[in-house]
């Protein structure tokens, strides 16, 4: 298969401030910076100039090249990164200098390079404005932005087969105009045929080959999506089926270049299981019932977090219904996070704000009881350092395709995939969409970082990593099931995908973004 570096789109942002923008200043006499040299004018070195170019591939990094034009004299060079830090060096005459820097916070910075020719008493300054690739998360109370059933956010009426609808995000419901990406819970309902839904930023990029959720006739299927916002402030939703459907989108947060909440990834950790009395009273959650559970201050999650990333599973439901997850103590929203039928086990990714006391609430919208399981996969806080970078969607695993030469996701075993790209830099976590299809029996998918490096992981007789206890998505025979995954690639840049069922299945993994601290 293609390497990760080749498969992903370019994520390089470049800048240039040409030499004709150089501000050249003669240092005043008596400044202590000019040195009088017999036979040289105080306005010497008349060609002194700077061409500044910059590039960034990571969330918080910047590399600049200063191309200096100068007489053959010693020069002092100072790079002011705009965050209160500077780099100082010395060079001689014309040439290029490279400097690298990592910011500690997202935002916009004024970078300035100053070259001083002490001998001739002249100084040249040029600079550029740098906007970090990284963004930070701001929680938003669960709010419905789109509902084609009643015309919320668009005209009322189903989205036609192979059709697209658009929803305005920037400047809506308190979302700022400079929003980079949004966390949406997208639901397809009133389906009369099979298909899939793709959510993307629109513009002129064309519909991606990736998908965000899959559905069968008669199903209502939700999935969490972290999607870029188009340059016009809209998000597009494409119905990949041949029959019309209704689409719903609820926002739970957004990403901007302004400092807010960074991300901290965790190995999936179980916080709630009504079957065991973990995190709440033992026994099924009653129909139309609600319970609150604490997240902050438990199992390595600190106090003061602003939002939490979860994988929520409903199992053993007695009848059809939906589940809503929302900040503890808040009013129950109209937004739902997952839908289920009687007897179904279904999981969905959830990003939800927490209350000031660190709690979330869960509401069973059915009229009969169900069991609920909650795994925490990460959290957002003011102290978390990882910033989110939109990579553009690309497919890294598709076991159905000829370029994939390692076969299906094996029954009761796992596939390993390398993720870290030296070109992009180290990652704290990846935002993925996992899809399992061509299933002949029930099962569930687990996702975890590899505890072993690739050379150990890929050899015959390699040590077997511990089997994860958490689930990312669940399926029944014949189902195609998708879910958002926020997963760390660990210390070795490798993620393992576990088939916890007893029959082989096909696996599709699409990448949408990455969290980075450097």
C-alpha cells in the first residue's frame, strides 16, 4: 500500500516576505551600535536586505529561512518569534540562515528578523505573520444546527439520493466566524435504502472518497464527526445512497486558532457500566431515566477539564430509543448521541462539555430500560497541550482493495498500522473513522496503541499485545458499522485494530486530523 507520507495530502503552510519589503535604517550616531571605520560611510552596505520565507508542517512549529544580501562584513542576526522569545546568531556577508521554533500556544504571531551591520552602522528588518496550524477546542452546549425534517439550518425535505445539503456553521449559534473545524453528531434517519453519508468542508475540493457513517434501509444511524469548515462558513453533507434520507447535525464544540482547550489522549478507560454498578447504580437505566456521573478527578482525569471524549455503548435495550449525553445538571437536549433498536448493541463516539463540578449526564430516551457503558478516551482542558491540525481526509486502510496485501481483519486477532510520519512530526493522537463491513457474525472492534515497535510487531512469533477490554464499535452479521476514533499511536507510532469477533471482517480506516504538542 502507499506509505502514509504519500497517502496524505500536503499539510505544509508556506509564507514569504520578499527582500523589497526590507526596512533599512541607518543607526544614529552615538547609539553605541555603529562603529566608525576610516574610509567607510555611516550609510555603507547599501544593498543590505532580507528575504524571509517560512513553512510549517506541525501544530505549533515554524521554520524560517532568512536570505541575506550584504557586503562581506560581520552581521548580527536576531529572530524575534513574536511570543517573547528570540534567537541570536552571527554570520558574515550574503547567505542563508535557518531557524526553527515551537510555540507553546496556538495563535497568530508577528515574526521579525533584524540584521545589524555594526561596522557600517546600518540595520535591516523584515518579517511575516504566522498563524499556527494547530487549533484548540471550545466546548459548545449540544445544539441542533441541521434538521431536514423541519427545515432547521436548511430547507425542509429529505436529501435526495446522491444529493448534498449544506449547513451554515460560522457565525451560527455563537460559533465564531473564524472557526476552523467543528465537532458534530450527525444522524441519518427515515432511510428507505442502503447508503453512506460523507461530511466535508465543501469548497471546490469535490466529494471525498471517505465516508463518515453507513446505514441500512429502515435504520437511524448517528456518528460523531470532526470536520473542517469551508471558506464560506458552511459544512456539506452528501447522501451516498440512491434513496432520499433525512439528515440531522448537532454541534458539541468547535476548533479555532485562539487559545482555549488543548487535548490529552488516554488509553480507553471504563468509567460507567450499569451491568456492574460502575460509575452509577447497578442495574439498567430506566426508560426516560437520567443519571449523572463524575469524570473529573477520577482514573487520571484531572479537575478543571472543559470537555471529555467518550465512547458510549448501549447494550441489552428492551425496546427502540435513543441516548443523549450532556453536561451534568443541564437541561436534557433535543440532540441525541446514539439510536438503538430492541436487543441491539451499538456504540458511538461522543465529545461533550462537562459541568463545573466535572460531571456528565446520560438520558435514556426509550420508554424501556437499557444498559449503558462509557469509556473515556481523552479530555480537553486549559492545561492540555495538544493542538488539533486538520489533515484533510485520506484512507490509510481498506482491506477490500487490491493495494492492501495483508488480508482481512482476522477473527479474534489484530492488524497493526504505522501512523507516525517524520514529515509531519510526532502525534499525540489521530482522529480516525473506523468502518467494519462484510461481516458474517457479530463482534466488536477495539483500538489501542501497540506496546511493541514495528520490527517486533511484524515478525513471526512476535509477542502478542494484551487484548483491550474496551470497544470502539459493535456489529451484527451482515452489518456495515462506522464510528469516530480518537486514538494514540503510543511510543512506537503504531495502532493495533482488534477484531474481537470470531469471524474475519473487512476494515476501513480514514484519517481526518491529528493532535500534536510539537
